[in-house]
C-alpha cells in the first residue's frame, strides 16, 4: 500500500484555482479532489489538520475509516503497520473500538513513548520542538481523543499498547509466560475451561501467550499478581539462563499490554491469529467476563497441574505499580495446598488479595 507521507505531496493536492467557488481549506465546500484525498490518505499531520481546518469527522475518516485495510491485514500478512508508524496507523481504530491506547517504546523497558510537539512564535516565525511524556494514568478513565493523534505522526518506531483500565472496558489479561510449549498450551486450555474462551489471543515470543478478558462490579478491584510454576513433582523448573521456565501473571488495573509492532526481543510482529479477534478490529465487550471465583478455580487447576513455587516478577513494570499477592488454593476437600504472604500495602486499587478473595489467614 502506498503511503502519501510527504508534506509536498499533500500540498500538491491543493488546486491552483477554486473549483466552482469551493475552497480547499473550507470544510463545508471542499473541491472534489480534496474530498478524494481525504478518503484515501492514511497519514495525519499537523499541517494537514491546521492548513485544511479538518473537522472531527474528517479526522475520524483518516484515522479510522482509511485504516481499515491495515486492520483487515493484521494476522493475515506482515504489513507495514508492524514496522513504521504502528501507533499512528492502528491507534485510531483501536481507540475507536473502545480501548485506551498507549504509544510504547520498543526497547527492553518498553516505556511509554514521549509525544513530540511544536510551537511557532507568530512574531518571529521560529518553531520550538519539544517532547512531553505520555502518562498512561491520565487515560485510565478516558481515551485519547482522535485529534491528539496528530502529534503521533513522527513516532516511527513506537509500538501500540492498550491499558487495562476503565477506559478499556475494564479489560484484564492472563499473561501465560511459559517457555515450555506443552505447559503454555495446557495452561491456555485451563483458562478457556475456567475463564471462558476469549477471542483475543496474542503471541509475542512463542510459545508464550496472552489472553484478554474483562471484569465487572466489585471484581474490578482484583489487583495484579503473578506466580511461578514448578515441575509436576514440585521441584524447581529452571532454564539454561537460570530463570524459571514457566510463570503466569494476572494483569490488573493500570497494566499495559503491547498489541502491535515488533516484540522487543524477537524483533518480529505480534501475532493475533491464535484467536479470532484483535483490539483494532473489535472492542473489549467481546472478551468474556471473569470473576474472583473463576480466577480462583483457574489458578487452583493450574496449581494441580504444576505446583506454584514462588511469586513471579512483573513483565512490564511501567503499566502501574505491581503487587504480587496470591490467594490460597485448596484441594477438593477444602484443605490448603499453598499460600503466599499477603502484602499489607494492598493492590493498586487499595485492596489486598486477602480482602479481594475473602480469605482468612
């Protein structure tokens, strides 16, 4: 797909003379060739917005409607969206579907990408360029307005992530951080059995998997936690790098999930083909609702398959302050199988896991 990306090409679209009284910078009376360009271009720039005085509907046309061929190509081919301007091209459709998006660096830290801005002094004509940090916490109750994406046009190498929060329909994620393929697949099947089969299945570095769900009501307060899995006999399962081979993390409020772009370790595009939907194509309402009871059933089932050995570490420390408490698992007779210490500091939402699950320690 050809991208009309240069300002020169955009300006060349302006007719030399008004057509039948129309003006290229008049939203109510644009020439036909201008309207055609707005129906085709996929690049939103500050010059285009200011010079053409784009309306909100026209911005929606560029950022959402014109990106549909890219959205349809996700999972079908390794399109250009994975390598350049990922956040700009897929940020609009993902936001429009009901997710709170975050532009994300592709480095190991995967911090939110700073947003470039520019100010021009009307008297001197000098332009000052600067960057402002993107604060995910600002966009937990509301989504980024489409007009704000005009500042993302120079984010060439930024990935696109979504945030687990109210603005994303209270989306949550089960991060199956398992490097043993058999274990990863079995844990996914246990999740489908106890939490429901989600259409949102992402692969970053296979065989690891991530599943998107959502919560409602008082279950919104369930905080983030993670566990490390051992061998079936309870022994430590360590890889050649000295790190645990298999772990699971529940990503609660404020956590960030990378959706599009290139994986920071493999350098390959994220893959959503293990499921049937992805965030730019469908909203969080399509994810199954999970509860503390279904989570308890899921983690108890995983513990029966692979005993938990210890608390794990957060896969992305920049999505919010992680707290790693877990609820106690019980066997069929109701006897305790294991129990982790419960932090007195609680979770991001203010509730400890003991409080969330009504446990008596």
